[in-house]
């Protein structure tokens, strides 16, 4: 089983590669790499989900996974990750960022597509 640190590191490497692919205009590769990064970051967040004393690491991983979920158009999964992060004890600034993501990204995108 991979560690939280290893999963997060791999996810961030995939994000870096996705950024380079975006700069080259390779949208298919961007989608593939972003989805892979999301899978890894969500797995890292899952590993610490019940460790409420592991803040701010726990909420930061959930926020990161939620941002990647939004990038992958997995709005329900992003909402779930944000809810799980907020159900813990995130620092105030991170809690506010999570709420902003929920309102500004998820809810606005849902309104835009009529979901």
C-alpha cells in the first residue's frame, strides 16, 4: 500500500505534466493526466479521512482532490470531498477556501449546465 506522501507526490507530478501538456495544446493528454492525478490525490485523502487530528494535512489533501475533481468535471465527487473536509476540523482559512470552492465552482457550474 502506498503512503499518503507518495500518493500526493505522484499526483503533483502528474499535475505538473498536465500543465506542460496544456502549454503544448495536447488536451487529450491533459485530461488523462488530470484524471490520473485526481485518482492519486483522492486516494491520499481517503487514507487520512478519519484522522481528524491530522490537520491541516487532512483538509489540504481533500481540497486538492476536490480541485482536481472539478477539473475532471466530477462535481458530485468534489462536493463529497469538500463535505468530508469540512466535517473535520480544518483551519479557518482552509475551511473558507473549501466553502468558496463549493459555492463559486461547483454550484455555479451546476447552474450553468442546469443540473
